[in-house]
C-alpha cells in the first residue's frame, strides 16, 4: 500500500487525538495541562491539512472547531499563569 504525504499527516493527526484521549482517560494527562491542548491542536491541524487535500468539508469543519477550542483553551491557560 502506497501512502502519500497527506495521508501520513492525517494518520499522525489521528494518532495524536487517540493518544491524548487515552492518556487523559488513564490519568496521565489532564485537560488543564498545556501538553494535552497542544496534542489536540496539532492533531486537528494535521487532520485539517489532510481534509483540505481531500476536499472533505465535514472533516475540515469538525477539526477547525476542535483546533479553535484547543487554541482558546491553551491561550486561557497561559494567560491565567501571568
């Protein structure tokens, strides 16, 4: 099976989502840690890149919203530490 760069980026995004959710559920991460938000931000970004390549608008929409939520949460965390 041959993979192109966009597929690999998409798989990396999916892996980051799954890993962050797994680590959250086993108690290794909390949603209040920047690393959790970063994993979700980059996971969404990678899936957005893949969705753009495929012209997959529903996936683009969901991951665009997911990206914005993660970015908003991370910014709030960083601002509250000041």
